[in-house]
């Protein structure tokens, strides 16, 4: 009987231990399941955050590109407006200077007609700008060159036997330069665009002493023409230009500092801002032709 009681007690203890062990296992399984659920939720939240970061990054990139495009558009607009405004002003100033120095009545009348045409062009441009401003569509510090400007007249200079290549697509601009330097005895040959200028220079580089290069021209602009000339000069042998390259002076209505720096980076030696000041042009001519 005692043995039966002992066996029965042992069975009870075994069952109790088994029940406890099962409960512990169930508890461990619950803990593992909870940990797995938390891990899955964390991974899901991580993916959601990653997607959110990617979305915000993409939106920021789009906003940055839009701001950059707006800034570039503004810079381009200002550069174009600077060019369009300075071109007629250059014509007015240049033709005024020519008329004042001329004793030919027919030439004076021709200058006055061109001044009137340039004034009308400037007025139309200003009206267009005002119209754009009313419609809400329109939302320089030049780098100075070290030049010694004097009060001497063009006739005080003598650039005989010197030849300037003048590249400018606007006829009135070419007329102004030729007239301003007429009394200096310099010879001026013209090119109506950059490509013609390159062809003329490369066909006979020792023929020219100085190039005045407009920047905004059809077919080939002044920047591209200058690069082509400098590339051509790398292959020159036994010529005057082999040593240092022909001086190229930019003639530009875009007088912002970045425009001037761009000219220098492209291989130009300096610049003349439009409207052209005769004193500055004479100083540059003296610097490179004397």
C-alpha cells in the first residue's frame, strides 16, 4: 500500500513538472512571437521611413532643380537685356561722336538718321520690358582693366601699317569702330561673324596685329571663334603669333563681372564694354599696337 501511494505521488509530481514545463514553453513561444511581431513592425516602419525619405529627397531635388532653372533663366534674361539695351545705346553714342567730329553735312544727316533709328529701337525695347513687368513675367559690376586713359584725340595717335580684324555682325557697330579709329591711320578689316574672322586670321596670321571680337554673333559667336583661333595658334611655327598669340579684345554689351571673366577664360586678352568709350578703345589700341 505504501508502494502504491509512493507511485501515485511520483506520478502527480511528474505531471506537475510536465505541466510547468509546458507552461514555460508556451510562455517562451509567446515571448518569441511577440519579439517576431515587433521585429516585423520595425522592419515595416523602417521601409516606410525609407520610402518617405526617398520621396522627400526626390521632392527636394525637384525643388532644387526648379530653383536652379529659375536662377539660370534670370541670369540669361539679364544678360540678353543687357545686350539688347547696350546695342542701341552704343549706336547712339558712337554716331553722336562721329557727327560731332565730321564736317560733312551729308554724313552728319546719316548719323542723325541712325541715331533716330537706334532711339526707336531702344524705346520699343523699354516698352516691351514694361509690358512684361505689368504682366508679372519679369520677376553690373564689370571687372575693370588696368588701362591708362588719356585726353589725346584720335589724330594724336599713329597706327600706320597696323591692321585690326574687327568681328561684329552689326553693321552700325562696325561703322562706329572704323569711324572712331579713322584718324589713327590704322587699317581695319571686317568680319560679319566669328567663322569669317577665324578663316581670315588663320589664312594669314601674321597679317593682323589685333582682333576686336564681338561676342554674340550668328553662325559662330566670339567665344567659339576665340577658342578656334587659340587652338590654331598651338600649331604655328616660325610666325609672329607663335610666341604669344594675337591680342583678342572682346566687344560686349554684357558687362557683368562673370561675362568679363568668361572672356578671359576663353583666351581673350581684355574687353571693351558697349557703349564704346573712344578713350578706352584708343588706350587698348595703343597698348597692343604701339
